[in-house]
């Protein structure tokens, strides 16, 4: 089981701030593919992954990063300065 957190418009599109997911995904990209296949709301949230950032256990990572040993995945749009 892995905790998946959604922030900003990702949370708005999916309709949840977080959920616990049972997954066989080996990488973040595999997890996104599993989530996208679930329902249209996930497909809408992950339609353009280039507009998203991901953190694994609160460390920025790439979508090719392995999930082995990871407890938390967070998806969010890039932060802007200000």
C-alpha cells in the first residue's frame, strides 16, 4: 500500500486530497498509468504529466523513479516564485 497525495488542481480534478492505493507499479509512471486507467477523473488529472511534479517521501523525483520502499507519492503543479 502506498499513500498518494494530490495538491491544487490535481486534487480538484480527482476530488480527493489523498488516498491509500494498492499497486503493483514499479515506477511513478506505472502508478500514473494504473490511476489513469481507473476513471475519467484520473485521466483528466494526469492528461499532461509535463505540467506536474512528483515527490516521493517528500523528495522531488522524476516520473521514471522507482517506487520500491516508498510510502508516499505526492502529485502537484510546479510552484511559482513570489
